[in-house]
C-alpha cells in the first residue's frame, strides 16, 4: 500500500486523503460530503480514502490520532492536516488554496 500511496501523493495536483474507520459514525457522514467536493472540483483534486484499521503503518507514519483525519498532499509534500468533520465548503476552500 505504501508505494502506491506515495505514487498517488507525488502528483502535481492536490490529493485529499481521508483517514477513516468503518466503525466511525462521523467518518460515515463525510462520505456524501466528499462526493459533493469531488463533483464541485472535478479534476482539480484527487480524493482517496484510507481505512486506518487496514493501513495501520500508514496511519502511524502520518500520526493519525483520531478519525476522520484529512490531509492534503501535493508533489509528495503534506500541505495541510486536520482531524474532525468538515463541510464541503470548508474542504473546497482549503483544497483551492493548495491548487
């Protein structure tokens, strides 16, 4: 998983990473919000979801302490990191700052 994750975040377009867990209620509420963000921003952003229970090494590497945790990567660099639910408007604003 780590090498394909690195391939994804090393692109010249922002990648929004959603670290989530299947048992996490707030994580489930983010699913339609992330779909809305993708519909609004289209090809300006890539959105990927990482299940922390299935990818413990990745969650540990990026110091994910709670879920949901969101990060934005571009060209392999972490540009933003915040835990907790967000609105589509909040996520879009943060992504557009990093395009």
